[in-house]
C-alpha cells in the first residue's frame, strides 16, 4: 500500500519547473514518511500570470497522500474554469 501511494504521489507532484521570465526558483520535496499530504504545484494562468500552490493536508502517510491527489485534481478543475486568482481562491 505504501509503495503504491508513493508511486501515485510522485505522479501527481510536478517534477519539472515551469519557465517564468525574470524569476529563478527551485523545488525540493522530502516527506517525513514515504508519502505525505504535502502538495505543491505551479501553473501558467495566462501570458503574464502564474500561480504557485503550497498546501499541507492534515496527517501523514497513505491517507494524506490520497487526499493530496484529490485536492490536486479539484484544484486543476477550478483553474480550468477560472483564471483570476480571486475567483480561484474563492
């Protein structure tokens, strides 16, 4: 179960950065256990708008990792429907 959750979580967390003009950033992810509920993402909303997401689902382990994948899917559906940060947050 833990191995499956780790594979699934790795699939849902971005491995590559997106290129953003005039911004240099990096990413590093190291869960406390093999998997966790930590979620990060970066998305291009439009020509000059980018969105960084950092979230921590309550708990650790498989259940938190599964909830993280659900949150990511829902978040991407919201971003597909709205492009204004205030609408996305609401």
